[in-house]
C-alpha cells in the first residue's frame, strides 16, 4: 500500500493520500490494526467510504479520523458498499454514487496548492 510506504518515508511530491474504500478490517472482524501506520503519515488524508461496506465499520472510521486529527477527512457514502455499489432500495444507481465519489475527491484535491 502507498500509505505504508508514505508512513516509512515521505514520498517525494506527495501532497496527500486519498483512500477509496480503505479496508480497515476483514469482513465481520472489526479492528483498527490495519490503520496503525497511518499515525506516521504527515500529509492530509481523505477516506471515501461506503457506509454499507463490511471492511470498515463507520464508528471505527470516525474514531480513526478523529485520532488522526486535522489532517484526516472522512467522506461517508450512505447508499454505497465498500466497492461503491448502490443498494437497490436507495433509488440511486452506481454511476450516481461514483459521481459523488469523484465530486468529493475533486473538491478535496482542489484545496491543495500544486
């Protein structure tokens, strides 16, 4: 993972890291062990997470972002799973969810000077 490399040594030219569906833990095995290295990252990080995903419980993601402080942002997607597929009962199509993902990513990227 790029985040592990960034945690070991700052990667040249890296202004931030965006995670599209960070796999915080195995399905149905809540844990934050996979995120321990993130505390060593000094660049801003964005987590785009489907709330229906089974690889990152919302309360664990919220706590992780709080622990990482001001450099971390969580953008939850309530109608999406880990792969950003919309639930059938949501009334949204996968391309609408992906549009929300891309809009959030573009807005976050636009905040950083190049």
